[in-house]
C-alpha cells in the first residue's frame, strides 16, 4: 500500500490540479477510504483508555489510601489533575492539531499515555514515591485535550459530509467507554488480586500498563497522516490561524451559546455523577457492589448504575450521529428535544430520591439512566454545531473551546469534593446536586432557544456555488506523498 506518512504539502489550485480520485469517488473528485474505520477505531480506543486511566483511583479510593498510606485529599487530587491540566493544555493541543496534524497529535498522546501508565507502576506501598503516581496522572491528563479536541478533526479529514456526525459521535462517546469499563473492571481487578494474596492496587496497575501498550501499539505501527484524496471540499480548505481563530470565536455569539449550553451542562452532570454514590448511600439501601445475584441488587448497585448510565449514554450518542446525518440542518431541534427529555428524567430522579413520588430502586435506576442517556446524546451535536458555526476556524480549536467549559465545571466540583463538602456523613448536601443539575439543564435549554444555527461548512461542501469566489480560486489542496 502506498504510504501517506509524509507531512502534507499545501499547494494552490493554480499550481496543482485536484488529484483524480480512484473508484468510489461519488463522481465529485473526492473519496472516502475504507481505512477511515481503522483510524477511527484506534483513535477511539486511545480516547477510551485515557479516561479509564484518569478514573482508576477514583473508583477504589479506600484501597488507594490504605495501600499508599496517604490522606483523602491526596487521592482526590489524582482525579482533579484531569481538569486542572486540561485548561492550559487545551490551547496547546488545538495549536498542535492545526499545525502538525492529526497523526502527530495522536502519536504524541499515545506516547504520553504509555509513559503515564509505566510511571504509576513504580511506587510500592507507602507514600514515599506517591508523587510518581501524581506525575503519571498529570501526563494522562495532558492527553485529555488531544483526544477530546480531535474528533471533529478526524471526521473532517477522513469522512464524507454524510458521515461526519456519525464519526464525531463515535469518537466523542468513546471517551466515556473507559469510564464505563473503569466502574467495573478496576474494583474487580483489585478485589481479585487481593483475594489471591497479591497487592490489588499494584497488580491492577501492571495490568493497565500492558493494556496501554496493546492499545497504543497499532498507532505507532500504522496511523496515516491523511487520505491520498480528501473526502470533501472543506477537508482541504485553508483554516484561519490559531490566534486569529481565538479572536474570531470570542466575538461569535452563537458559538458562546453552544459553549455555555454544551460545556456547562456536561460539567454539572460530571459533578453530579461524582457524588452519585453519596446521594444513593448505604443508609438509603444502596451500595457499590459489582457482584450481584438478583435484579434488586443490580438496581441498588451504584457501580452498575454508573456503568449502565455511561453505556446507554454512549449508545444514544452513537445513534444520534446517523440520525443527524440523515436530517442535516436540524442540530438545534435535536438538542432542544434531548435536553427536554433529560430535564424530565432527572426531575423524576430527584423526586424519587426525595420520596415525592413512589420511590423504588428500579424507578431511581431507570430515571438516572435515561436522563444520562439523553443528555449524553446531545454532546456530539454540540461538537458538530460548533465547527459549523465557526468555519473556517480549525475544528480542533472549536472543539477545544467547547470542552474547556466542560472541564471548568468538572474542576469546580473536584475542588468541592476535596473540601469535603459532599461526604457520606452529609448526604443531604449531595442531594442538592439533583436540583442543581435539573435547573442547569433547564436554563441551558432556555439559552439554546436563542441560538441561531448556521451551517457554513456544510454549505461549502454541498453547495459549491455558494462559496465565495476568493475561496474557489485560492483554497489550498491537501496533497500528500504516497
């Protein structure tokens, strides 16, 4: 197979004619290659694993404190590094994606992921080398902006217009796969190794290291810089420079609406998820047991609730992609519909917890899962709406700004958690988060009503005649050495 490993060269239309695509080009000179699914898969696996590494110690906090001999705030800080590092590094990742491309950014992230997993394996029990665990979590946190900003860039580079939202949805929700897996796998591994007389935390970290190696290896073996022939017109158009993009975005009211509605709602949801085990505590008849032997035990397990909510949320997120691709131009309608359903089910959940309606573990379980599912399904739509409204701003920059708001919300609740505002001894404080979540989504729905949607990028792709003459004459063609 011809290689595309060389850096792309930007050449003007006047210098080089657009390359003729081989078979399967839909008659428009552009082509989508089968290998795009390979690129999407290996990237999605890296994204999933990044969130899994981030979550590791958060689902076994007691075991972590006992093994390393450290305090609660030191364990809480391991998860807090995620949003702390994300905020400054999101600007670097956006710049990296624009100037060096998807492959360079992903390979850098994969390398940092391996080093992160390796460093965490060094400290033995005792807190003398616990700083290495923090260093590992910091490196993993630095991978976050890459895997969370890149989905729209990947779908632009590799997928045709009618599959972009689907590809963005898959690569976006993949980050939640690691969280879902972590809810079950990490406690199970720790429990298994402890049961056979080994150090649960230590050997769990060894397993995660080799798991990391297996996931990143394909990225270094084969991850093309881009397809020989672009899949669409806007795949090879010149984007605005990084600093100029930030200035333009700061003056784009519609973009700010998307950032506020998408970022804030997801940030508050993350905060709510982090205290779910306190809201549904042992005094209320709930637990975090993974091994269940009845339907009632399944519904009463916060571990299974977290896993199921994340899994169903990913499923609806993936399903919304093809629906949006089949119904172009209706992102706003879909977002309002999904947010409305999320408000309904989270209100149902809050009323069930406070016994305002008939409370049962099944009612609480179902309402939490469905609320999470519909809110999560809206996330890919925000990504695609953001890149449409800001075109020709780079996709990585718009996605980075969107997820920045999410991580600001996450950081707020991580700080609150470290301050012991929400603890098992004060579950009523955590229950307030139910209403904060409902009110936040409802307010975001009201703000989203004022959003004036536009599809600048899609219009260029689907209606070439509407593109400005200057763009037709001078837009660069992405030519790669094969």
